[in-house]
C-alpha cells in the first residue's frame, strides 16, 4: 500500500515523506497511538517508499514485491503478537543490523508491540540505539509508550498517531463491508477510531441487535418488575457479549446526555434511533443519566470479578430504571 492509499494520518505521512525527500532519516522512530489505527501500515509504506527503486513505493519493482512478500533481505521484523520480546531476539536484531545492506542503502528493523520487551531486551536495545550505525533504521511501534524506558523513548523520533475520525472509518466501511452510510457511521463510532475494531466488530450485534436491545431497555420503567427480570434473563443468556452490550447501553445514555446539552446529532452514536433518543431526553435529567451511566460502569467492574451475573444484571437494570 502506498502512502496515498492509507486513510488518515496525514501529518505523520507528511513528516515521513519529507524525511525521505530530504534524505534525512532518523536512526530510530517510535510510532505510538491506540491499537488498530494503522501505525504498522504507515511504517510498512514508509519502508517501501524508502527502499523502492522508483522512490514511490510503486508496488511493482523487485524491492516493493519482496516487501509485500515479507522476504526483503534488508528488513528484519520483530512482531510481539502478545508474547514477550526477549533479549535473544534483540541480539538477533543487532546481528542483522551489523551487516551491510544487501540491496539498498538501509537495513531496517520493524518492531511491532514494543511494550513487550523484557527488561533485559530493552536494555540490550538501548545499547543499539545509543550507538547507531550508518544506514540502520529501527521503527518501534507501540500502543503503550509509557511502558518503554525513558532512555529508549528519548533516542527515537516520536510520531503519535491519533484515532481516525469516524467519517473516515465509515467511508472505508461502506466500501469494505457494503454497509449503508448510517450503519457505517454507527459501527465507526463504536470502534473508537480503530479500523481493527471496526472490521472485527460483530456487525449483527452492533447494528440489528443493538437496536433491539436499546428498544427493550428504553421500554422498561421503574415499577415494571416482571419485564425487568425478563430482560435480565435475556442478557444473562448472552454472557460473552455482556461487555459489548454494556458499551452499547453506555452509548445510548451518553447520546441522550449529549442531546440534552445541545450537541449536534452528528456527535451521536445511535443515529438510527433518533426518535427514542429525543423522546428519552425529555424524561431524564442530567443527574439521572449520570446515575444510569455509573450503574453500567459498576456492573462492568463487578462482572469482571465473577460476581453472580444474573443478580448483577437485575441490580443494574433496577438502578437504571429507578434513576
Ligand atoms: Zn517500488
């Protein structure tokens, strides 16, 4: 993928393109920002542009093709994928970087998941960063930059990636998932600026089922014990989805809160349920909505600690309906 084909991150792409055009490449970069928003994609495109024989990341030259097939001899990948990055792996990286480039001017190491370095590995890496060799580039990618040694961070040029605006994600979702604009905007809003989340989301839950869940929730009232218990039963049967369902309920009350405070409908998540949102915003005061949101948050907290799920849901729904 070329820089042009990557959605968003204009500032970061411009900085990297300028560095390439001026041949002023840092020895080490730190790409930080939330997961799933395209940091690795930008890093790979940067490397491709840097090594491309056309200088564009053309996608057709031998260098680009090797990068796309993960077999370019001058690139070393260190991918944590949830596991610890150990000192042996850093030693291997050092070994690779100590050799002259085989095809271009650079030897490049891409580390994805830099927060997974063990203490020993981080110290070994620090040594490499302190004594950079001509033509070597290390790119560290992380969603938790605060876990890295300060001394590592200070030796890298830092590029902070921000979550993508929901309009940008929605545009891609309409193409990739064949969604209508309204559904794409909802999925984008629920993904908090991350493509990974948006594309991985359970579409059925976040679109069709979300509508039903919110309709059921908003139909409950303070005195209606039997429907409340029946709804608790229904939710209890979907245990593995509960964290996402709580997210959905939170977006609902947050939307009502935003409407009450005069925010634009563009800022809402549940844009397909405007009728319900507007009618509920007449009923509930800000303190009442805050109490409902707190009830949801405390239920999330308790469910993570293996309390009696059914009981926690009953308490949650009663607190919500009584607030
Ligand atoms: Zn190329």
